[in-house]
């Protein structure tokens, strides 16, 4: 649409100005409100706000700057408007006025579109477009486009072309063999004059419109040959025969004149009539077949033979190459299938960047490879230059985007694309008012606009009775949850008063296991605190766990109560098989079932040569009186324990028992090394001395106060016989003596051993921790091994002299002096197997092992 045809009213100018960037400023503005002596202006059409004051004040027509106050028409100069309208040159005759000028009312004389009769109309009607063009009341009578002057338009006078002719006429083909009825004027441009002289001698003439496709069959002037072309216009008289001597002057290939071939004394006689054969020359045929290959025959009659050469043609995507016969490829071209296609599916992404092309043999499939290669910035792919016109749109995604717009209410209806979808174009023309009524957003309001009100919320306080928290006004129907803490009963009812629960929390859990009997009647609910209504515990999904009748191993199938445990399948419990001498061991499944009740655990392994060698060595050692052969598994040679170790064991019997249990578990296992927990220096010296008796190599790890001992197995490692704990008498369990854990827990006094002070120094109560510490405050113990506390911290001069002055300690400290009045400690300690249960013992109870035994200095 041209610029001259566009309207120049206010709505049209705003539509054009706000349709694309940069947006124009609206010429009509009004003050919205004044706050803090700063005016804000808002356009009534586009609702755009601005704070810049209007620099120039003119009247509506724009001729007078700063017009005087006019009570009849404000902002008007009261002079004639005289603005020109866009479609005519007549000025506006009204006084200066706002808005667009009214339609022009000047009278004009214009012709009607059909007869060009003079009509007197208003200028607005004459220049308003085709819908307002004046017409007369007579019939049009203009000729239609069919070409027949008798077919005229019978409609009333109208603007624009007449309707197509709907009459029909009888038409014939060029050869006159076929005829049919078509719309008047059908293929008028292809009409040709045709004639024929039938045998009756009467000439026939007609206007042919199309070729029917039949062979002509008309005889030439020779009367022997007929026309072999398809339907075409024929003259009244026969055409000359193309094979007559007067028409044929060269051989069939056209390279040699017939005069040189047909000589009186030559091999070929001269041609005198059209039926005489046309001689051929010995030159190769110069004709090129439609495929472009040269004909392989010499000069010949008729068409060239089909081409049987093999041609190589790439597929459309260029990934495959096909070898086909030229004749077959030419036939494909004639059918419109000239492009070869492979079966490779295109894996490249479409222009949207999300969906695959999935087109078979796509010309743009190379983009799947180029996207995986890191091309240099600004590099141009050669494939992009070879894409045929029209193929660049093959990767245009036809799916709808469907992503949620920023408003969260509508989805993008564009074709799938890259990048952001843009803002939602939906808008509301109602004012958006917050709940308290203090903040207002004026229309048009874009879809998804949320009002941000800084005034306090005006909704009623919560129903729980707590004071309302001060917060800003919000659009959500519910206020923020009550933050106060209160006391609520738990969901299961075991704890009727769970403290420090948020008031808004609906479900309160006490953290205890439910423990209700499930529907199976055997297991109990292992969920944490939940509602006790019917069906809350759910169906039993635990492992059965009942002992099987055939092997007494627990059933590992899901709970199937009240049905019996399935014993038809072999039991999958892991058991140990051993040989008769106990040297060989094998871990396997039980395998017991109802069909075969015997477990593989009862099947002994067959001893091998290694067992025989071990039995022979045992007999030989027994005969020679060697008693250290079985030292690793216990029962080694007799050991004479030193007096220092015995004295230490008397005062720390529980700790000695724990150390012996830990060393025994290590020697029975298969690990080559083991790290003991952290411990004080006095206990660490005792363990180093005891490790030498066990023939273990030791290393000190970390620095104080986290120093620990790592023990390593040697080839002659053994368990001494008897153990140190069996040599020293175990203290009575009911007797409370000073120096034990009771002293460690007791409050220190000023005198006596009962006051917490011994000859080894003052004892500070350690802080129990899972890992222990070599300091008085305690630190973590890696294995959690525990024993009763040690009563004294004093170290004998022998040990003190044997220890180096550097932070590292010597491993050769084997003797120590412990005061004779050293008090005995608590009862026997527990081994590694009972470590977890020992942690839950009562502090100070006789027979229990405390967690801080490793890290309490003696």
C-alpha cells in the first residue's frame, strides 16, 4: 500500500508509529498525577509515561505557538484548520480542532467505470477507494474476456473487471479426430486454422484448440507414406514425402551427400523414387543421445540405440554413490526422479535447534557433522556454497514452539525457533488494583503483570491466635505461614507434646518408628512417625526372615504371610565349606531345597597336597619338640611376661583385654596391616611393647595429639601363650577401687587417691568422643574400640629414658615401672564384635567398656 493511500488520522498515525521501533511520541498528552512536585505524563493511546516536560506548546493545527486560552475550544487558535487531507488537495474548512479532519465534502464530476457517464459526487466518495466509487444504474454491457463479442456483461455498472464468461462452446483438436464442449474462450491463445479435403471432395475448415495425441496418419503426396507425427494442423493439400529424392539429399547421419554415394558406376544405384533405399556411409553416427553419450554405431537409419554405459551418480545428500545404467538413469529423469536417494536418515538438528530433521537423504545432512567439529570463527563451510536454491528451507521446523511465555499463562504459537520466545502479546484493558487498593496499574496491562505494592498487608490476622507478622501487600490469597513455635502432638500419638514446632506445620513427627503390626501378622511397620488411620502403614514389603525348615537359614523372599516359605528353589545363603583338616575353605551358597534337603555346608572339601604338607610339618614339629608352628592361630610358645607389663596389666586389666582382643581379631583376619585408635603416650608405649611379644612390626602415624600406631603382620607373627590378661588376676567386679573410671568421672579433691590424684599425676575427666584423643580433652578413635580408663599417667624412668626427645617415639620401649599401689580397673573389656553394644552401656557400670579407654592417659 502506497504512502498516499494511508490515512492521516490520529489512530492511523499511532498505529504506524507504535507498530515498529523506534516508537514515536504521542502528540496528545495529559498530566496523570503530581507527586513530590514532579509531573508525569501519560499518552491516552499508548499509555507511555514520561517525566520530561513538553518543550513546545502549539495549537491543534500547528500554526500558532502558545495559543491564548479559549473557553469554547481549549488549545485551539480558532482559525481555519486548512490542513490537507491525504487523498485530496482540498484544505479543511473547520476551525482549528483536535483529532482527524472530517471527510471532504467538495462536489466533483467523475465518470462511471462502465460507460464513462458524468456523475456529480462528493470528493470523499470519489477518492475513498473502490468500495465508494460512484456508479450509474445502467447495465454494464462490456465484452467479457472470452473473445466472443456477443457475450457481454449483464450486471449493473460496477467497478473492476467483469466476471468470466460462463457460456460453453464446441471445440475440436488440430487433426479433427476429437471434439468436446469447453467453457467459452478455453485455450483461445492456442487456436490454429485447420483444413482437410475428404474423399467426397468437399473441403472442411475449423479452428483447432489442442493436440489430442493421436498419430496424424495423413498421406504424403507420394500416396505411399503417411505422416507419423502426433496431432498437428494440416494444410488443405498433401505435404511432400520426406523420403523423396528431392527431399533427401544426404545419408541418414547427414555427413555424406548422396551424390558421392549414388554414382552411375558406384556400388549404390541412384535413387529415383521415395521407396528406393537411402544408402549409409561408413562414418560414425554424430548424434548424441539424451544422456550426452555418443552413439556407438556407424551411420544408420532410425533412432540411436539405448545407452548401456555405466554412470556414477551421487545421492542427494552426497554420502553415497550409485552406479546405474545410463538408460535407466534417463528413464528416471523422464519420470521426474532424476535425484538418487540413499536410505541414510538425517541426524542434523532443524533450525529450531531441538528437533532432528529425520528426512531420508537430506541435502543438508552435512550440518550434523559440521556442528560436531570446532570450526574457526568466521570460517565458511563449502557445503553452504553448494546448496541448491530452495534447499535451505528443508531444515525449517514445522512444529509449534509451545514453550511457556513469561506470563506463565499462554504458550508460544510461533514455529519452533531458537532463542527466547518474546513477551506475551495478550493484554487487559482493565485496571489492575492490589488487595489493599493503594497501588494501581493502568491499562493496557500486559499479560502476566504482577503488581508490587509496598504498603502493609490489609488481610485479617491468622486464625491460630498468634500475632500477625508485618509483611507487604501481596496478590496471593494466603498470607505467609505463621512463624511462631508451639507444642503439637505427633502424628502417631506416642508423643502428645512435641516442642518447638512451627505453628503452620500440619504434620508433626516425633522421629520414632511406628512399630505397628502389619497386615501379614509377622512384621512390624518400620516407617517413622505417621498417621495411625487405616491403610497408612501400607502392605508389608519387608523380607520374610523366617527360618527355613530344610536348612534353618532365614527366608530372603518378600513377605508372603500367611503362606509357607517357598523352599522349592535352592537356598541362597552364603556358607563356608572346609576340608577335614580345616586348611581349605570355600564360600558358596547353601543350595538346600525341598527336593534336596542337604546343605552344601555339610559337604567337606577334599584335602589337597597343601593339606598333606601341612599335616606332615605338624607331625615333624611334634616329633622334634617344636612348639611355635601354630603360633599364629593361638597356642604359641610359652612367654615369660616382664614384671613391668604385669604391673601395668594389674591396674589396667580392662584395657589390656581390649588390646589383646583387637590383636587377635587382626591376626585371624586377612589384612596385612591395621591402624589402632589414637591413645595417650603411656598406653602407646605399652602397646608397642606388647606388639614386640606378638612379633608385629609397628609404625607411628600422625603427630601429637592425634598420634596412633599401625601394626603390620610378619612371617613369624604369633599369639603368645599364655595371654597377659590370663597371667594377671582379674579385679573383683563388685569392688570399687580408686584409679579406675570412677576416679576419672569423680570430682577431684585435695587429698588421697579417692580425690582423683595419684602418684602418676592429677586426672582430668576426659570428654568421651567416638574417635578418642591422646590429649586430656579426648579426640576421635578410628575403630571405636573401648576399655576402662587408666588410673595413672606417670611413666617409669626406664621408659622415659628409652623414649627419644624428638616428637617421634621409639619402638623399643619394653619395660616400665608402675607403682605397686596402682589400683585395679573395671571388669573385663569387650571385643570388636561387642563394640556397638558396649557404647550404649551405663557410664561407670562394672563390666562395661567405656568409649574413652583408648584415649585416657594412665
